[in-house]
């Protein structure tokens, strides 16, 4: 059986599973199974369903379930914290009727779309990715509760459960939802409107043990999970799982495992290090390979609407004209300050000889390294460094395409993972100082290179998403 994958106060988490079978088991968390690859036969209680790729099944809390298949299957397994979701919905009982094998619903497509987005984040960890992942979890919960949540009295429940099954399910759900705090048989009897003696006998008959033993078993089950998969101290584990203190936890633990919690933790960790490291690494590599293949196939197989229309064109083959390779007219060079370096200048000249471009596009023209003194109230600006750049370009008959603005510097490891993000501050106090600087800049260019030359240059005003529409930046072309 898989270990609990929910940590702390997570309402949902997801992991992939590759196997031919999973033995019969149950748990308090609600589970969503999404078949990515293979054709598993999934058994839930007394019902068996033949699932196929893209099928979705919800396994409700404490429902015995298993699956088997001739070949390995790839599953996306989502676990939902029963208690946290119950608190959100203000519901003591949670039941979902969600099984794409037996019924069809457009909501399944919406769930698939969200799940595939979650799968695509599998290799991304931390930072903004985690925010996106949690957002997608809640979107998935919204679809699930909006379309598949079963209210009491729903006709689909008729004949599904006997009166005893409903009552014992309510008892189990209540204990599982409240085991972390101090609860008693008296509290449960008040919740169910039953007498304490009757409820005590009923639990003993239906569960094969008394209320306290069952409660301690549930607490112990979750405590063992914390012992194995967390580094929490024993005191925290005991208190987090409803035990009054460490002594009470140790007493219950020794009755079942014949050793203290500390001894058990040490023994299991040594055994795990000896036997599972190689298998775990191999399984991890297998999962990563399978998921990569699955995601690649999803990109290729994304449905696309194609319209077929017959189009006729008459071409006079006697007429000819030279096709202008417009893509060779300009290259994007990057930061203007880089052209102050001799090695960069040599590379530009090499590219010019090979490609024959006419323009180079430069950004960060007003960067700090240019030392422009652009905020001078007396108009004492310094254009010396820019002159070196433009002198080099004009000397070799290369024309500048200048992006004027304060675009932030960013270096990305991936689409959502940023290594460097350097915001830029606009130094001008308002439209007047900006206009004064731009007029001085353009006048300087005309005086140095001539109006006829400067008129062949391109000037682009960069406008970021943080600029307001009524800012002096948007009025640049009025200058």
C-alpha cells in the first residue's frame, strides 16, 4: 500500500504510480485515480470497473479498493484531506459520485484539462510553481464539488447502502475527522443522537473492538506515518495525532509493536537504507521517463481544428522579381553597453560579413553604465559612451535600431523559473524632465551624425505592463 502523500495542512497532493496491481486497502483520504496508460481493472467495495486511458474514478473515504492489470499501468493518484475539505464545505460526511467508466459528463473533460496542467508541473519545484500547483488543486476541487458531490437524500444512494452501513460509515468518518483532538464516546453519542450504552455495544459488534481501541488504532496509523516519513520529535507526533502525551503514545505503541516509537523509527530507517535506496532510484527514473513520454505525446496529440478550403491562384511565370530576404535586414544584439567591448565589436563585424544585415537592435540605451546624468536640471547630460557605440556603427555602415526605455533584466532557467530578475527604476520625475532629456539626446545625434543619417535610424519606445496609460512614457511621441 502506498504511504500517505498528504503533508501537514495540504488539502491535496498528487503522485504517480506504476505497477501491475495494488492490494486491497482503504484510507480516510479521498482519492482520485486518473488512468494515463494501461487498462486496469479497478475494484471498489463489491464493484469492479474496467478502466482505460483517460478514465477518472473517485475512491471515497474508507472504501476498500484495489486494482490489477496484465501489464503495468501508469496512474495519477490525487489524495484529498477529508477533514480539511469537510471543514471547508461545513459537512460531516463527504461522498462523491465520480466514475467516468459508468457515466459521461462534460465536467470530466474539465477535470482532465486541470489534471494535465498539474502533471506538466511534475518536474518543477518551489517558488511560483508551487503557487500555481496549489491553485490548480483548488480548481480541481471546485469542479469536483460542483459536479460530483452527493448530498444526503440523493437518489443515486438508494439501494447502495443499508441503514447499518450508513451508520457505521458516519461513525468511522467522524472518528477519522476528529482523531487529532480529544474526543469521547459521549460526544459521538450526542452527535448521532444515540445512548452511550447502545453506541458502545454497536461499535463493538460492527468494528470488532471498543470505541477507545478503534480511536487509538486510527491515531497510531497516522502516527506511524509521521514516524517513518517525517523528522518530527515524538512529542509533536503524539500531540498532533490526538494522544494526551508521549507516555500515552508509547504505551499504545508498545502494545501493538512490542517496542518503543524511537526503537521502531530507528529500526525501520536502517532497514529502508539497506533495502530500498536502489529500488527507489530505479522507480523514480522509470516514473520520470514514463511521465516525460506521456507529456510529449500530449503535446503532439493536442486536438487542432483544421479547415480545408480549395484555393486557386493564377501565376504568370514570365514575370519575375527579386525576393527580398527581409529576415536578414536586422539582428537583435541586446544590451547597448555590450558594444563598448572590443570582443563584441569584432563579433558584430564577423556577423555583418556573413549575414549582411543593415540594422542592429539595441536595448538599455539609457542604462546606468552610460553615465548619462539624465536627471540633471541644468541639462548637463553626458553622451560620451553612447557616442563610442554610434561612432563604431556608423563607421561600418551599420544603422542603430534603438529601444528606448527601462526594460527589466531577466534570466530564465525555464518558462516559470527565473534565476535573475532586476527591476528598473525610471529616473525622471515627470514629463517635463523626460522631454528635456529626449530633446537634448536627439539634438546631439543630429549635430554629430547629421539629420539625413539620423532619419534612417529607428527609435522604439518600450512600455512595460507597469506603465500607466496617462504617464509621460505613453506621450513620448508628442515630444
